[in-house]
């Protein structure tokens, strides 16, 4: 009941993320269901729970899981337990900290040329599959969408009269309006034809295309044109291209990416300009100049 009430009103993706965290922790302590993992924690002493939680975190590190993924799981379970503490169901709290935040890896993605190749590869397929996959690539690039945002779009979210789409963003409870560039709107119309209901993106048999299916489509297109690429890489490339096109205008880039923190966009900008590399070359040249003058 506690977990159900805590998750009430949260988006489907958020609920999945929290349940996955409890499922992973449950596997670690030897129970099969997420609800059993929650019950185990609520019945524990603070000392026992924190020791188990620390050991769980360390096991994920040993398995070489990404720091961001590990922190997401830790934060999800901690949030539920903080809720339980506020209700005085438990009197202790999780003291195990998140892992140190790591700098984003290369955020430039496949670049404009790579995305162009993906579009060409998608179009080569022919038939309805080509229309669908072209529309998917266009929306990833033109709007900088995340996978979960893409698969949640319903045809009714599109306003064909003013060329806009309503997107349910990450951690948001309400949809926000985004203007569709001309080419994106054309790609959507080519894909859906006269259909005006149901999920925007479907499998060829008409079933809802989930985020895992969208991931596979992008990876497959990338392999066919010699690129190692995934959906978030296209989003990263699009954000980087916005920074390039606007000469580093962080405000416009934030409006496009919908990141809450400017710090993240700062990392995109640093990677784009390779400021560390420029600094390295600068002091290397200064040292070389000193050597030549002696």
C-alpha cells in the first residue's frame, strides 16, 4: 500500500523506474517480488537495512553498472523510505550516499552527417516501415526527444492545424507543447496517413511500439550504415548542433533540450568546444616555445 500510494500520480515511466529499483534490490536479498523487497526493508532495523543497501550498491559497482543507473536505483528506494519515515512507519533513513557524479562522456553523438545517413538508410527500406522510421529519426533530431517521450506520443497529441505536438517530458506530470518543424510534420503525415487515433508509433502489425522497440530500430539502422548509434546519441547530437548553430546560446539550447540544470548543458558546450583539449594545446605550445628559445 505504501509503495502504491507513493507512486500514485507519477508518470508510467517513473513508476517503472521505481519498481525496477525494488526488483533489483529484491533479487539481491533473495526475494522475487518488488513488494516483498519493500516489506523486507520496512521490517528491518536501520543498521541492517543500511548494511544491506551499501552491499547492494557495491555489488552494482562490481558489475560495472553505470554510476547514473546505480544512483537512480539508490535514489528511488531512498525516496520511498523517506516517505515511510515521514509517515513514521520507520524511524531511520538510508545514509548510503550516491556515487560521485561523473562527467558526461562525448555528448556530440553521430553528428549531422551521421543523422543524415540514418535518414537515408531508413528511407531505403521502402514501404510503411520507411515512413515510420524516417519519422522517428526526424523527431529525435528535430525536437531532441527522449525515447520515453517518443513512445508516449498519441496521434491525438498532434495539432495539424498549427503544426505542434504535446509531449510528456521526463519527470513531468503535464504535457508541454512543442512546435513541429515542417519536415517533421511531413514525415508524420506520410507515416500515419488518415489515422487520427492511437499511438503515433506502432509496429507493422499495429501494436504499440514501446521504447525498447524504438531503441532497436535506431541501433539496427546505425549498423546498416556503419554507425554505432542509439536514440540518446541522436538527442545529444541535436543539442550539440543547436549550440553550434546559435554560437553557444545556452538559453536557446535549454529551451530545446528541456534540461532543468544549466550545468548539464555546460558539459555539452565544453565537449563541443573541447576546452580541456584547447587548454592542453595552449600550454604545450608555450612549453615548446620556451624550449626553442633556449
